[in-house]
C-alpha cells in the first residue's frame, strides 16, 4: 500500500479555493492520487477530499500544519489531515449477536480494513471465543438498568487506555448515554436494522413485517444523542415477500447489516466520509 | 392470449383445502395453468390463487357459483372469480404531472395492461392532449378547498356511468375523502413517492434530501381512509448521493414511480394481489 | 423446527396431477405447509414441490414409497422425498481463499444451514485453523498436474467414508475431472466469480475490468463436465465504476460470491431446487 | 438553468496538472461548479471534467481556445470544451418497437434531456404518429439487403442537412456499416438488450431464457465497427425467475432498455462521458 496523506476540507464556498489548494500541493511536488469536491449550494459550503502520494512530497509532515495554516485561515477552513501510515485504532462493541463481529474481524484479517483493533468490549460473554480466535482482547462489562453510568465509565477508561480513535457498534444492544455520545462525536458508528427514518427504535423487523413492506433495509450512521437520528453513512435494502416470517426477515437482514456496516467502516477508515450538519458526504 | 379463469381464495387454514379445490377443478376437466398458495401462520389463514384454461373446462361459467358454493361454504371461503375474457375497466386520475400517465397509457397501448380505460379524470387540463393521443376521453373536474364534496360527486357519477372497476391515482395531488375511499375499498391504487412508512405525507423528496438518506423509494398501495397507510402492493428504491439536489431526486423518483405503479397495476389486473388485514399477498 | 417431509416431482404435464397428489396427502391427513408448482410449456413438463408437517401424518414414512408408487407410475413421475429429520451431509472443498468458507461455516454455526459438515477438503493448508475453529475435520490433498487422478481418488474415498451427500466448491481452484462430475451429478455446487455466461473460465475480474463493464457478477451453479456451464441456481451483480481497480473488483466480488453461494446452498438444503434440462426451478 | 462551460481533458498523468488548470480558471475568475478527475494507473492517463459558471467569467469564450492552448500543449492534452448554451442536436433511429422512443421523447419534452431533436429516422413507418405528436419530423428510409449502401447515404445526407451532433439507436434493428460507424466515432449510442459481453448479437432474450440465467440485462454503448463491442456507458439488470417466458423477458427487458438508454443519453448530453481505449469514464 502506498504511503499517502489525505486532506479533508470544509469551508464557505469561494472562488480560488481549488487553485489555492492545488498550488500549495504542487509547490511541494505532490503527486495527487485522488481529488474530489462537492459544493452544497443550500449551505454555501465547499467540501473537498484530496489524497496524494508522500513519496517525493517535499514537505516534512511535521511541518504541514504550519505550512498549510495561512491558506486554511484565509478561506476559513475546517480541515483534517490523515496519514495512511497512522493506522486508526478501532474498538468494537458487541452484545450476543456475532454476525457483524465475525464479518468485521474477517475483513480486518484479510487486510480489507486498514486499522488496528486493540479490543472488543461486550456486555455478554458470548463472542469471546470468536474475538480471541483473531487474537483480539475481549472485555466483558455487564450493563444493567442500575449500573449504566458505572459501566460506561469503565468502557471509557478502557477506550482511553487503548488509545481508541473510533468505535463500531456491531449490533451492541445498549443505548449509549448522551454524555458518552457527546464525548465521542462523529466517532461512533452504529448499524440500525431498518431503512431509517422508517422503523427507528426497537424491533424494526417485527414492525416491518406487521406493516407489510416489500423491502427491508439497514442503515449505518454516526451516533448522536438522538436515537437513530445521526448522520447516515450508508443504507441498503433487500426484497422480501409475503412468504417471509419475522425470522426470515431477521436472517435476510443479517446479510444487509454486515454489508452496510462494513462499507461504512471502510469508508470511515479511508477518510471518505465528511459530516456536515446532520448529513454526510461520502467521497468516491 | 388464453381464455382463463382465476380463483382467489382466503379462508381459515384447514386440512383438505387443496384436495377439495383440486378435485373440484379436476371433476370439470380443468387444465391448471398456475396455482400458488400461502399460509399466514399468525393469522391462521389460507390464501390461494389458481388459474386454469377454460378450453375444455366442462362447467359453464354461468353455473360456476352454484357449483362451487358447497365447497366455499364448507371451508368458510372468501372468494372471487375472475375471467380473462372480462377486461377490467380502469379509470386514471391525474393532476399536472404526466410521467405516470404517459407510462400507463403506453403500456396499455402495447397490450402490457389487459384492461379498458374508459376515461381519465383530472383536476387540471394539462394532460388532455396526451390522453386524447391515445383516444381516451378526458374529463376535467377542478377541485378547490370549497368544492371537494361536489367535485367528488361528479367524479363518482362519471365512474358509475363508465362502469369503472378500479381507479389508479397517477400522481393525483388531491386527497380523497373517506366517503370516497370507503365506497371504493381495495379498488383505488395510489403511488406515493417515498419508501413508506418513511416520509408519508407531503414533500417526501424534500424531506429525504433534508434527512440525508442514501436511497429514495416509491410505494404503490391500495388507498384507505388513513393517508399513505393502506396495504402495500409494491415498493422499490434507487440510490442517490450527496451530489443530488432535490430536483435530481424528483427526476430520479419519476422513474421509480413509473416502474412501481405499473407493476402494481399489472399485478392487480392479473388478479395476483390478495388483500388481507392491512397487507397484501402478491402471488408469483 | 418442524418435522416435515418434502416431495419434489417432475413429470409430463397432465390433467389431474394436482388433484391426485393433494388427495393422496389428504388421505393420510397431511397438513400441507407449502406447495408450489410450475409448468414449463416448452418442455411440457410439470414440476412441483410440496412440504407437509409429519405431525399427525397417518402414513409411516417407511411405507411411503410403496404407497406413493401407483400415483408416481400413473403419471410417469421423477420424484424425490426429503425428510427434514435427515440432515444432509455437506463437504466443502477449498483452496487458499477463505472468504466463502468463513461465511458458510458461520451460517452453519448459527443454524442458518440445516446440514452436517463432516469434513473440509483442501489442496492447501491455509484454511485449517478456520475449519478447526468450528470443529470440522480438515484434510489436505495436494493436487498437481501429475497426481490429479490419484488426488481425486483420495477425495472420493473420503467422501464415501464420510457419507457425504453433496459438495460445495467454496472457491476451490481446481477443475474436477469429468469422471468426478459424472459420479456426482447435480450434487456439486460451484461459485463462479462472474455473471455467467459472460467471462466463463479464468480470471473473470481481470477480463471484466478490461472490457469496462459497469456491473460485476457471481454465479452459483451445479457442476457438469462442461466448465462453468451447468444449471444456474443463483446469480447477482454489484455496481462498479471506472475508479475500481482489479483489486477493488476482487474485493467487491468477495461479498457477491459469499451471498450468491450461500443462497444456492440454502435453497439446495431446503430442497427448493429442481434441475431439469440444463436449467433449475427454484421454488419460493 | 445556469450558463456554464465544461472542459473534458485526457492526457498523460503528470504533476502540476490540477494546479495549472485551476490557476487558469481562477485567473479568469471562474466559479467552479463541479470538478472531477480520474487517474488510470495502468494507462498512466489523467482524465478530468470541470464545469464552471460563465456568469462573471472574465474570458470571452471566442478567445478560450487561444488562451488555453499553451496549457493544453504543455501537458499534451486531448480536450473538448462544451457550452451549455449550445444545445446538442440528437437524431433518433428507430424501427418498429417504440418503447425507447416514447421514453426519450417524453424525457425531452419534460426538459430532462437538454438537446434539440431535429429528426427521427426509421426504416418502418410505425412510429410516425408518436414522433409527430411531439412535433419531430419523421423520415422513413426502408433498408433491405440490397439497398443498404444507398439507404445509409440518404441517412447521412439527412444528418448533415440537420446538423446532427450525435445519433441514438433506439432499438434500431439494422446493423450500421463500418463506413457509417467510422464516420461517426463516439457519436452513435446504442442500446443492446443483454448484459454484455453475455449474449451479444441476435435474440439475446431467447438465449438468456435457454441458458436459464436468473437476471437479464441491458447495455448502452458507443457503436464501433465491431458489433456490440464498443465502449460501455451504462448497464443494468433485473431479476427473472423460472416462471418468466421469453415474452416476459422481453417485457421486463423493455423497462431496462428504457432506463439504461436514457441514462446513457443524459450523461452524454451532460458531457460526463469520456471515452478512452475501449472504455468510458462516467464522471459523477
């Protein structure tokens, strides 16, 4: 894999933006690998992702911030720099269902997900053997109605100790407190087993069956303090029929959940996702 | 096209049902072309569709009701008989948008929809030229806040005069009164421009854009007195991206609406749709 | 899970078939759970699948063949009886790629695939740890240009010893000899990584990339002696773009292969697949 | 609609390309609306599409070529400039089937296709009434085994007289000669009723039915002198089952053909399609 840098930029849309960024990179002899931009006309916002090869790039990355600051200031940019050499550290939260976990761990194992997984945190012991098969430390922190605050404190302690960058809720069946989500903004990815905003909340497959819909869906989104309401990263659907029982929906839905969650995680890891307002841009 | 009869049956699930129906048909030498059945275990309901060739069928169809009555009674069947020789009479309601109308009329013209279309009823004059191109009488009945009751009376008068069997709302932008829908149960097919139950009601594309969903949908359903809540016949979705404006959604949605509505209408015409509770079975 | 019997029938289409079968089952008080039939008008063939609950069925299954023989004979039926109590025994063949294997084993582990897996046979050692994680005996039989006949003899010996009913080639990279495929007709399921008949043979993703197609596919089929030409059980596709390299196609293709193969295996296990000529009927 | 210019560029990949283009546009105060680029690593090619608002652009478009020439020369660019104010002139060729024609004309009528349609050329009279409903001149040039050369001469004469920019073959059932296709490179868009490269040539639906595929497709491509082999612009598929007869495939295929062809035409009109080698880039 190439040693690259990726710049994610959001700022008010103004003329000269692209030229300023392109010139800056050209000055240091960057070989641009991918560049993609988007203007949101309603929000008058300019959003950009540019990735370049660090081979031959004539600026030391330690000096990047200082060198780029004048441009960023001139255009009022909200920006982030991501280096491919710095592998993000991803924690996975699970409960009893293991279908998303098995999928994420296998993809990670084959190199499809370019990250480290320092730990899996669960509120049940069921998935331990699986995590350990892939050599990932597995921590059980039971959560009850009464100990939630305490359990979350333990979770956050573990996350800090393991220098976790972001969290994936792989069918983790507990709702995080607003304190938790506020402390991890745009850094917790959830999979919800419906085509949001339809069937938000509990038992979406049961409700889909009851309503008689002809397709079921799954939605991966960043977690905010409003349940199932955060910025959507990816969604997909699959066809069902009158022959499908609730159990059939659950089974078909597992495939959807796996695919949708894994896409969202991969795009997040590739620094393709830019959140603005309550929406995302997913750069190609 | 073959001269066929189709029997649609719903009744409590009991042993011997299939044998009773198959024997009845065999007695009269029926050549069964299609047979499909479904058991809804929750509702303990048996649902069946069977279609046979009338060529060589040894029972006069005028005598069918009397001959079948004993079986229907024994099993407590709710049943309907449909003869392919009797083409259903379909009325189309439109407003200004013509994309669903142009699609339905072309399909009808090519023989894809086996029905007669005695009239198009509109609340605006825009689609007149199109309807008349296909030789369909076009009636304009303006609807305002104040004349709704009167307008519906005129509509129902026209429907009665033209012996209409069912109505297709091809992006008709008026909500029918509950008197109207009660008078036409399971006989009014609507197309709603969202993936129901998400974005029911007004301006679904605007709301989909605002929510930042990654797919938009369309839903065809029978109209009941609760808006956008009737039994769903067909749904489909298409992928969108952050680049799509509301206008793009509207344009992409037009293709969805056409496809979804035309499938629902065709299945209705083929007597494939059986409504039970607030759901449908669509037999293959 | 219910204790059921499934009857799969193929025979020349004739009147009275459905009545004869329904009466037979009713005579023994069968509670029919699913029944589906299909007529192929070109081939003048009648194909049927009927599943019933054995609870309360008044015929001992040991006596079924004798009881059903007169009907089967009268209509010239090719028929099979499958009992849910008798779990099929499935062997999996693999090489180095483990993505289909990991998927099949996890589905089996969660109960989605109702079969026993007595062994995995590989021509490389790579997947051993995975198979053993799920407690499946793993045999390595290397295959070279020179030892193919001998290797297949060992494989067939193992299959016989383990009483295997059917084989799944989970990206097994060796072509089976025609002696092998002739000995296992309609009992070897393969996954080919293209939308057949496009790109049959070697390196389909490379050729898809070269041709500039906009969708890639995967096909699961029964193996016959003509490579990639057997009866198709299931196919699906996924969208790609000019941005996708061959490696991206390979990665996106893995998801397709898993989904398509697992559907084919599940339908085979549910006795939903009926082969006739070089085609399949997959009953709903 | 905005008054815009679009630049399509293909050239060897080199550093400084994006900066040079961005600076050039910024010099003249361009407001960039969309910019998208792609590097083909195998071909070492840089491909770009950039669209800007001409409102406030400080360079007269008559002087554009001279101003841009030095940059184009320096980087060895193959480039085209497209002005939204200059509506492309599209000819449609048809035979007897009208489903693609009715779709294209309706989209054109609603403003979805930003082009002029100076004429429809047919080898049968069947579609005359439809073309004339939309006010499009309709010319019939019969084509037989013997008069092909002469017929094409008449067609090309008409195209020249009407200043046609590109041609859409809307299920036109004649194969164009290689003289014709050579004279109209990358300017003839065809719809083929299969998922190419599967089932190229005649009767694809019949062959799909015979092979027992589970999905059928349609492909829109630029016409080259090799039949069904030109650069693919768009493809899509739809699911079929064993219940579908050849006639059902033909009917389901009509919907696919319409959708796929209309997308290809719209992208061509939006100057989103860049052909290189035997492939296309379709910019988002």
